C-alpha cells in the first residue's frame, strides 16, 4: 500500500508541475500586443481606427513600452497626423508621435517663357493670330530640351493629375502666375532665357483650371502654383 501511495503522490506531483508549467507557458505565449499600421499611409495622413492593427510582440514588456505603444492605448493616436510614410504592417514607434513639420503652403514651379495661350501665340501679331481662341486650359511654354529640374517637376505634376484623379493628396496645379514685363529686371534668372538654344516648346494642359485667362498674354513668363507637399 505504501508503494501505491508513493506512486500516486509522484504522479500527482508530476501533474501539478506539468499544470504549473503549462500555465507559465500559456502566459508567455500571449505577449502584449502593440500598435502596427493596417494599411499604407502617406506622411501627414489622418490616423483613423481602421488604420491600426494589433501585433503581439514577445519580450521584456518594460523595455518594449519605451519604444512601442500598447494596442490598448491606441486611442491616443486617433485623429493625429502621421509623421512619415507607412507601409502595411509597419510598427508604430513611440518616437513617431513627435509633431510633423508643417509643410509649405504653396509650391511654385517656374518661371517658364510663355509661347501661347490656347491657340493664340504670344509673339505673333498677324490677323489670324488675333482671332485665334484663348479658350481652354492649355498653354505652351518653352522648356529645356534636356528636362531640367523645373520642367521635370511640372511634367510629374501633370502626369499625377491625369493618373490619380479622385485620390487624396494628389498634386494639382490650381493657379498660373504671369510675370509682367516691367518686373523681369527683378528676376535675374529670367535674363536671356529665350536666347537659349537648347529649348523646346512644351504644351501643358491644366486640369485644375477650366479656362486659362488671356491676361497671361500680357506677360512674357508664367509660373505654376500648387499646394505644398
């Protein structure tokens, strides 16, 4: 009988140890969940509830909390703006809560030498040109044939307008500025622009402007305005 009792006690102690070990491992297998990004976000995008997801991360919780944000505290992020670009699945770090740098309100591209507005050429004075229409949203400008920084930026914006209609944060030209002839002297970078040999005429369709006004013909150079990025 004593042997049976010993065996029973040994089995009971073994089961108890196994149970304690299982409880310990079960606790270890459910690490704290931290905030991650559920869908791609641009810099400056507003954080919504469906923008976030929980990712369990094992490790020293005290140390992890110094760099990560527990998913249970996700409410502190709702309505905030992102400080960088995120891909789906990226971890949100506590340092990402730092305020984003305010973007410039406006970006100006140019100036470019103006060639025509609609069908009407700037330099021509013949009768046919005088009756040509300036209606529409197309202007023709002189650009560097090798596509310098300004020309490349302008074409990228126009391409985005055509390929990303309806998407938020898409670059869009919202205004065209004309540089009056009497102010050219105050723009040293305009001097000799028309005398450059490596120049081509580039037509630009402005989707953000229904009709380009003929007042642009009063100037020799124009600039394009869009919201800052």
